[in-house]
C-alpha cells in the first residue's frame, strides 16, 4: 500500500511539474522590426538604420541623418502539442527606436516591450558604429533586459546585460555582406551565435537576401539558422517583401510577407508573419503556431 501511495504521489507531482514548466517553457522571441518580419528576419547585410540596435549595429555608419521609429505588433498563439496549461492567446508588443548618424560617432537607442504567453520582457539597447574605410564599418550594441518568466509555477525576475558585435562591407554597387556575433560572452547560452549575411540588388528593382548562422560553441548542424528574403520595388515608392526562415537553435520556422511605402522623410511598413515552434519536451519547447500582424512608422530628419 505504501509503495502504491508513493507511486501515485510521484505521478501527480510529475504531471504538476509538467503543467507548471509548460507555463513558461518557450522563450520570448527576439524582437524584430516590421520590415524584418516581412523578410523572415533576413537582413544582416542590408544597409538599415532603424534596425541597428536590433540586428547589425555597423550599418549606422552608412547614413548621415536622424530617425525616429514606432512599432506595434499583435500576435495570436495556438498550441499544437502537449500544451496542457491555459495561456493568454493574444498579446501586444511595442518598440521605440531613435537614431542619430549625423556626427562622427553614429548611435542609436531602442526601448522594447514584449509579451509572450505569461512571460514579459523590457529591453533597452544602445548601439554605436564607426567607419573603417570607405566601404566598411564596425559596430557594437549593448542591451539590458528585464524578464519576468514563469518557471515551475513561480514568477522569476531576471535582469541581465548582453552585447552584439557587427561588421558590414560593401563589395560593389550590387553586393553587400555583413557579420554579427550575438552574446559572445554567453550571458544566455541559448542566445549565442554568429550570422553572416549577403544581399544582392538587381538594377535597384529587386533585392535578394540570405542569412546563415549557428552557435559556434555547439554542433553547428544542431543550431543551424538560415533566412531567405526578397524585396520587389513597385512603382516608385512601394515595396513588396517576402521571407522564410528555419532556426534549429529555437526549434522554429516560418514565413513573412509585407508591404512598405517609402518617402524621403516618412515610411510606413506592414507585415504578416506565421511562425511554428516544433515541440521538444527535452528542451521544454512547446508546439505553437503564432500569427502576427505588425505596423510601423518612421520619420527621418
């Protein structure tokens, strides 16, 4: 009788732990701008200003303007695997980015607020960039994150500091390349990786982008990341964008599509994305389908 009681108690505790662990299992996805979402996250080699603190800080050096950026994203989450616990199915994320590249030292600041299931994140990032010749630049991003994560049924507050190193090089008028190293000091081991990107522009009408990366501290095939994106210029001011990605490090894959309207000072972007997380109970990854709509506004002066 005693052994049966112990067995029953063990089964109950195991199920309880599974439910509690599931409540905060999937990490909060990395923030992406609306443009990046429409391209499946691709853009390490693209010359972008508002994305500097998010993706590659070195690209700031190719501008001589200032910019203010606002973004709002809404997501709907559908569980597909062993998703026992009840979760909030909808959430809203916000981003504010201010950049100034008029001086000798180019800089950018961003404030991000994200929610995913029961988890929340607030992140402040500062980026700087410096020219290294006429066609090359290097940059550095410092970010401080404050996470509220549910683990084993309890709220855990985690504040930490990370960094990103970036490099960009313009090979010619049509081909660019970029490299980023994320969290090289392994503050969060699951965030450490290196990504190399390429972009090819054909007659200022069509752009093709490719990013490939992995965690260099682990088996590369187990943490392989690739992203593909393309942008088509329509008329003079409109852009159609498409992208796809597969990230073994986060057990996720998905697609994006979007449209952009670009003026010398104003720009508006809209993106629709679908992301699927592949369930892996050993890694405490839940099966999820995430549909997201993102809208952004940028003013340059």
